[in-house]
């Protein structure tokens, strides 16, 4: 589980520092209101802690920083611009990653200044009660190993609501098998099941094929089209936020993820709850 711990001092940082989003370090989507100046003030008597005061909002918050371990991570959330990215698709929000128990997860700063704060967002009354760490240029990584099943919602305090993520630690998750499957198949069934909105699953193909991935209700009506295009051989992860084509959240109930490549059809059932 992620816990706040006493940290070593930041070498060389003895004075307040004002950080802005430099052009050389900024992603294209870090312009305007999302690119804010943040003043870092060391906290007296708490080595390794800083008060981070963003230009907007104006209130100050205390954040610790923590160096990453020496062990290479199994999975990585990149923090770049105003997005978390674990699946290579910056448009996925909240970015969702399912990992098996016992794996090491790293949150890595690519650019900008970010926090990794637990909770559903700044309006969550329990936000920051489990962890609330700063990712800066000196300490760009935060690592943790998860040993129990859990669903961890997190966000960046400087860039929310755009920058939110979900980590699902599952006893049912598995390391992807080597090589493609012998036929079109679910490599990982929809998870979590039941879900409060976000589900993750993955598909495997033995050869390149044009694939249709859709969500159906139990009457067989399509409620969401997730993908319709060619996929290369191998495993492909998918994430869905429980919304229809217009972005409206679907009603609670039982649904099917249906996949076809024109020759084979396979489906998995899951439930949405609110």
C-alpha cells in the first residue's frame, strides 16, 4: 500500500524555488491555464517536504518527495502535460491500468510539475489521506509494490480534473503470455467486474485482422462502439469509461463486450453498478 514516509533531504535545495513550464520541457498540451507557476518552499523541521503554492488555485499545500527504488518497475504511468499515460494513448482519461498482485508500479515525470494524490479529485473529501507526493525535476519517479487486491484512484492536484487515473490491483490479472494466441480471444476479461464505470480488458490475435469491438445490452442492441479497424498480431489492451457514443454514462445493468474479426465472434459479460 502507498504510505507517506519520512524522506531524505533534497541536496542543494535550501532556498525557495519557483518552477514554471519551460518551453523545452513542455508538451504541446501544456499551454495556457494548464501551464502554471508553482513556488516550492521547504517545510521547517521536515526534511524533504515542500509547500507547493500554484498560481491558480492560490492555496498552498504540503507535499513530500520520495526517491524511486533501484529495482526496475513492471508497469509505468508517465506524467506528461496534463495526462497520465500507461497504455500509450494520451486521450484515455482516466487512464486505467490493471496489474497483478506483487508487481512494481512507477509514476514517472516526463515533463512539468505534478503530484500523485489518491482520490477521485480535489472535491473528494478523502483525497490525499493515503498518499500525496510531489513529482519534480529532482525526484521524477515514485515507486510502489502492491501486495493486496485494490482499486486505487489518483490524480494530479495541479492538473485535475483532466489528469486522473485508476490502478487496479487484481488477483485475476496476469502477465501477458509470450507470442500471439492461436485464434481471436480475450487475453484478459473485463475487469473490475462489477464495475462502477471504468473497465479494462485485452484481446489477442494470431494474425493481422480487421476487428470490431462493441458493447451490447442483453437485448443485443449496441450501446457503444469501442473499435473498428485493423489490429496487428499480439495482445491489445482496451479501456472503456462506461459511456455511450454521446458521452452519457450508461445505466446500471449487465452488458456484453462483443468482438468479431469477420470469422470468429467472442463475448464476455460484465455488470455496471452505480
